[in-house]
């Protein structure tokens, strides 16, 4: 058997295997995960938004105030920015592993009303939301930096 015959046999057997594979279907161990381009773009936009919020929290730590879980309203932990009228509600739920609700244009910052007609809200779920929550709790949990803000405000007023 010479090289030309060997190449022809390999090409024909590959062609027959390809036809059989298309008729029978792909084996289960060879299935590739589906890639959703729209979902990928949405996640990229969500990551950019969360990164911008983290950057603002690091740049303006005195503008962000952390509130704990409210058993009266059954709302999770919240972070509110009075200067920019932004509220971030985060927490863990049973049906979704991680959930971040971001409210923009809040008028009444003390009640954090989700039904406010002037507010715009977005909901972010996924691993990037969990990473955001971990970063935010680390940033907001640093003790003493809010005292610098209060000291600067008192000095401005005096």
C-alpha cells in the first residue's frame, strides 16, 4: 500500500465518520456549552456598572452610608449615597444565590422605597454580583474612615 492509497483511505473514513456523526448525533461527552453573545454583553455592562460603583465608593467613602438588615421592612442590607441619590440593596435569597438591586434617582433616602415612581432600578445576579458584594462589604467594613468624613464636615461648618 503506497502513501496515496493510505491518504485516500484516511479521507474516506473521516468523511464516513463525519456523516455517521451528523446522522446519529453528537455523543453526550462531546457537547459544547452554548455561548450566548447577548448574555455575555449584558454581563459585561453589569460588571462595568458595578466597577464604577466600587470606584466611587473608594473615591468618596463619606458619601456612602451602610444600613443593616431591617426586620420591619424585610429588606436586606443597604448602602445609600445621599449625594448621588443611589441606593444599593444586596443579600442572599433562597431562589437566587446572589442578588444586587441598584436604585437610581431616589427622592426619599431614609425609607428606600422600591415603589417610588421617579426611581430607576436594575437587578443584577450572578457571580459578578457576589464578587461585588464581597468587595463592598470589605470597603464599607473598614472601621474609622467615616470618622474622617465627620471630622471634615465639622471643620467645614466651624
